[in-house]
C-alpha cells in the first residue's frame, strides 16, 4: 500500500523541527498529505502537595501552553506551504502523561514520523508518545535522529533481520519506502539461533520479487550490544535508513522496551523505521 497519509508530532521548542521537517520532505517526495499535531499540556498537580494549586495559576499555565502550541502549529503550516505540500496543522490540549488522545489522531495514517527524544531540548511527553505509538498505534513509526541526517536519500537501506514476526512486520511496513531504494541490505547480527537454510535468504527472495536489489550481510556482534553493532554498520556502509522490529510490551501503563530497541531509540544515527 502506498504511503499517502503521514502523521507527525510538531516540535514546540526546537524551531528546526527535525521530525516535522522530515515528514514534510517525505510527503513531498511521495505526493502524500501530512498532518502535524502540536501539543498543549495541562499541568498535572503532584499528589503530595499539602494545598491545591490556585485556579488562576492552572488557567494561566494552560493558556500559555496553548499559545506555544498555536505558534508551533503555524510554524509547521508555513513550512509545509513553502514546500508546496498538502498539510493540516492541529493542536491538542492533553493532560500530562495521557497518550490515548494522541494515538486516536495517529491511528488513521499510513506512517507516523517523530523526531528522536532529545534530553537537551526536551519536548512534552516525547518519550511517552514514541513508545505509545510503537506498541499501541498499529502504525509504523519513522524516527528522525536528533544529530544525524534528517532527509532520506533513498540510496541504501539496511534491514535488521532476525526472522521474527516482529521483523517481518517491519519489512512489510517499510516496503513502500524500500521500493524506492537503489539497494537494500538484509543485515543479520550474529547469534546462536539455528536458521532453516541460508540466513536471510527467505526475506531476500521476498523483496527481490518486489523488484528490489537485495544483498545479505552477516555481521559480528560488537561487545554483545546489538544497537552499537547496527549503528556502527549503518555508519560504515553509508546507509540512509534502518528498518527493524520494535520489541517490548506494555505492563499496565509502563512500557517495557527490549534492549536493542531501547538502544536504537537512544542512539540512532540514521532515520529508523520501526514496527511492532
């Protein structure tokens, strides 16, 4: 299925807007529509306070949050207009920590694009929203690194493959993008698993039937750290995109994220498409 509807979370404080800018550029390339959501956070009063927060303070905080969200939404709208991309800018006022209203707006899209969480320039609920989208939205997520390239050049894509159903879902989700790449590499980080036949041959055949130029590469695991291994590899090969499955689950309201997934979320060096 072609990607025709992209959803992105607008940065409030980083005027470079790495995620939304990448979403706009991708929408221009794919002739797609892009929706940008700008968040205004209602303050959440700590339960240990001895006395309630004054109502006028809460009202003032919400009004200021909404003003900042409106400014960011206009910035997004102007950038999309300058790129001649069909776009809609929305604002949403949510209680701090409440991801469900955000997911409701992301569900009916083909791809969600969000900038990596940047602890030096924190955005409201960024980590919470990323994990909620990964494990609950049912939509593939393209993450844009805070320090790496923010535009996909469509030259070389790397697929982190372990033959799991999660990795297969990531491949299916990425296929509309993979079909635009000059080369696609199936990358297998060495492990003790037993493979039925040549490692990666099955997914390579599948992608080749879609007309992709596919290679298979088995790489040495670096210090038992899959994320560091993949980062080193995509850097050394000049890859423009990493595709991988996202591992984890939700326990009540706490997300338990797999080690390799968490490592890439924190240290990614190229745009990374994940699906769960």
